[in-house]
C-alpha cells in the first residue's frame, strides 16, 4: 500500500479546541519528534487515541516511504526486546506483547521526554527514534506534519543497475 494519502497525514491544521477548558482524554494529542538520523526528522502531532498502527502510517507518509514491509514498536526504546514489542498485524506474537493496530498511544501514558523506537523493514532495518516533545489539549483527527527537516530515500538505486 502506498501511503501518500492526505487522509493519512495532513499538513494543514484541522484540529479543534474545546472552549470549556475541560478536555477529555480522547481529545489530547502528542507532538512527537521522529528521527531517522542526524539532521533528518519529522515532528508529528497525533491523537493519544490513535493506535500505534496509525502512527506507523503517519511516519511512513511523512518520510515518503511505501508501506511494503513489517514493522514493530519498542516502547522501552530497546530494539528486539520482546517484553516491550508491539508488532504489525500478521506478525509473530510469540515474541511480542501485541499488535500495533490493537493498542492506543494512550495506553503508555506518554509525556514530554519519553522515548521509544520504531523499526520498519526488518531486512533493511530502518530505525526511527521517537521522542515525545509535548502533550497538547486539543483533538487531532488526522495526524499532522508540523515540521520536516532532511530527506532520506527508502530505496536507493545505482544508475547502472538494471531492473
């Protein structure tokens, strides 16, 4: 599946704020810094009510990657730690806590400074370091790309390579 759909990741704010001052848990959002390496990162705002799978989609869309491989989140920021792994649907649950499409970000009670790891494509081993920058008291229906710096290419081809 190609993740370049505007429904996956907005670049324009579509959020709503409640005027009452009372914000429910389903209306809170996180601003995350997703780093693919030095000088290459994205800031994404996403609802705490979103699943890890929705975050996976937003990350891939923000880096212009195709969704053509498996992924896992490691909520303790330690790669291949079975105790803290949430794997993509269809993955092997023998060594994971659950599926990324079944668990919401709110489960982890994340706050500023918390870190976790996202690995995409177990062969190429794309590692994205994620840090919570802040929590915001507003609803985010569709993940927002707030900032983008640097570029990476999911597939690099040699000009002399034949297809």
